[in-house]
C-alpha cells in the first residue's frame, strides 16, 4: 500500500515567536498527545527570536519544525489601544496559509490547553473556521483556527499586512477583516477563554464536560503567574506540565523511563522539499532525532525557560501527581512549597521542589 504523502496530511500547528512561550508550547503538544490524537504536530518558529535550545526541546514533542519569517506590523497604533504592543509580530501567523504541503491545519496558540483531542475539526469542509471572541462575539478569536492552506489567501493577507489593515493592529483584526463573509463559527467550547464576565463561572460549570480547549489569553499565563494561586483551569495546565516535567530523583532515572512518543522529525518547506540540504540556519546545527533517542525532558532541561521558584514556609509540600491517565477531570488545586514567581527569568539552575 502506498505511503500517504505529506501533501495529504492534516495536522495541529502552533507558533513560537520567543522563548517566553516555550512552556506553553510544550504543554500544548503534550496535552494533545495525552488526549489521544494520532495527528502530527507542527511548530512554526521564527529563528531570529527563538533560541536553538528552545527548538531542540520542541523537537522532542513536535513532528515538524517549520522555520518561518517574522512579519511585523509597522502601523502599531491600534495595538496601543489594547495596551498590547507585544503583539507587534502576530502577523507572522499569515505563514500558516503558505504551508500548502498540508491539506488542513488546526492552529492553536501556544497558550492553549487541550482538554480533549478535537480531531473532528479536520472533517470541516469550510476554508476557515474559528470560535467567537469573548470580548466581542461578532468577531472570531484567532487563537484556535481551522484553515486550508492556499497561496491565494496568503498573498491577500500579506497585502493587507503591508498596508497595516487590521482594526486591532494584530492578526485577529487582519484575519477577521479578510474572512468577514466566510467565517464558519465554532462553538465557544473549542476556545474557552477564562473571563470575569458575570455569566462566565456558572456557564463554565454547566458546559465543563463539553469543553475541548481552554485559551489563556492576556498577560497572566499559568507558567508566569504564582502557582499557589492557580484555579481549577490553571491547575489542569500544571497537571499536564508536571506529568511530563516533574523533577525526578536523578537525570539517569528519567532517561531509563520508556518513551511514550517517538517523534519523526522532518524539516520541510512550503514546496514540500526537505530543508536538511539548505543553509544551516534551517537545520539549526542539528539533525532530526533518531528513533532510539530518549525524548523525555528532565526538569534541568526546561528549567532555564521557567520562572525561578521561591520557597514558602517549611513544612508545606507539593502535591505529587499520579500516574498518567486520560481522565483529567476533576483535578485538585495545587499548593506548593516552591512556587513559580510572578516574573519570567532565565536561569540555568533547576528549580527545586519540596518533597
């Protein structure tokens, strides 16, 4: 039987513009695999702002690493209205439509957590699908999108970006303006954004069993906020994180654990050509991971991308997570003797944790 070509593949994709979102991207990938998806995972990265070390860790979780050029908004006035000048490069998402080597992409922001694997989204016949934005439900939130790559939409979006055509100055305004007459709306349960709106909590409790994904919008991400203040939603993020990156007695003990997922790393470009023979900037001075290499990352490996821990009073302990199961709800609240601080810092030291 002939092998399925890459051009027929449908996959999940995320985008990493800086190392600060690496914890989110890693947990996102693991949450999809833990939920049982058999689809491939791709990470689009901007090599001018994402370190080689970060890409190396992504390779342990994602099947494809796709280097893409950064696309900045040179007209950021509307970003200032939202006090989100940090979104100046989100036009880089336009590169998703250029990945014509894939037939369908379910795109997820790196701050999304999958409660279940929404593989049914790949069966949608529409060119573009997205869930409503909690701040203005008449527009779509582009943190979760189902799209069909094609060069027509790519060139149209690039032309709009060059003119700064976006009502919010970011990718969401741009994409909504382009697809305004052809958006297929998804249920909010595919892109639940935690909110303080008065109906949010009762609605969340009522629809909790049908939630597919949660999107941690805004500046307070789970890996940045203080860990002991985590609510049930953030607690689920930490549960996935600790399942794969909790500290072990020794690095050797971790490396002796059996591999749960063996990625097949393939570097490809938009023309479905391998990039191993292209300049080293694309190969990142490394080779695809061999099947017999260990892919479980220890805490020492991810420590420099996570905030430093600050011990609380002695005697307080971190609740240990149990052996992995697919049943994630309900999960306990976290209390820890060592907490992630409220400020992101780089450190080569491994955060210590209470016993």
